[in-house]
C-alpha cells in the first residue's frame, strides 16, 4: 500500500490553487461536475503523493489539517525558497528533545540540529486557510525506510552524484566496451544506498 493523496480542507479553492502552484507544485487536475463539486489536485516537486482540495471533497473545517510533512535535503535552502515564493516560513528549528518535534511551537529551539543530524531539523509554514505544513531535513535514510523497488532521485544532480559514488566504490573502472554489466551493478549500488542495505562489494 502506498500513500497516494492527502485531502486538505480549504475555504477558497482558487486562492488555495494559486498558493500551492505559486510554490511550484504541479497542477494535476482541476475538475468540476457542477457548481457544488470541484476537485483540484497538486503535487509537491519530487513527491509520489499528491494533495487534493476543492468544494465538497471533505467535511473537515478549513485550516484543520496540521502536521503535514514535506521532506527536503537542505532545510536552509528550502527556507530561502519558500520565503522567496511568499509562503512566510518559520525560522529553521530543532526540537529540544531531539527525537521529533512537539505539536505547535512548543519546545522549538532556534536553528538546525546542532550536529545537523538527518531527521533533526525543521521549519513550518501555513497555507492561506491555516493548514499547517512542516518541512523536515533528511539527508540519510535509516535502514528499511525505502522501498528498493521504487528507488528515486529528486534531481538529475542527485542521480549524477549517486552514479559518481557508485563509480568510486568500484575504482572508476566501469563503463568500458568490455564491461557490459556495469548498469546492473550500479543499479544495485544505488538501490542499496537509498534503502540503507549492505552495498555490493
């Protein structure tokens, strides 16, 4: 089972659509069957799951969705990008307990995690209705947190870096005319690296 869609309750569909697409979220659909029913679907960049809002798609009160998490690899860069796009993000913070963040703004310590531990740095922002989003910085996944059948990369640069690491692990000798098996070896390396499993020797 894979999470496909999160429904977010909004009061003004056009305003919500403008807000999320201004953040660079892909507009997948904007469908209406009549004046009372409308479905808008957007997808954050690089996300396999999407967000739906609209008219008559949920009974939740507008703004009641809280703690929705987005994952980034660089929390400071994400902060600057959200600020540039007008999302009014909080400052970057970490939690005083160091495990996860508390609800609301309780126990927030300014700045990223002191050791910049993966999973330890956050920021938050809200949409125009007050639905609350949290960004969490993840640079290294814990073992078992990824589906090895669904290895993905957030950008061409990330994939290129992973290929360089795979080449370095083999001494950089792959890819010659006499080496027909390097794509499979590299693929096993990339999938294992993302899944946190033992890397091929």
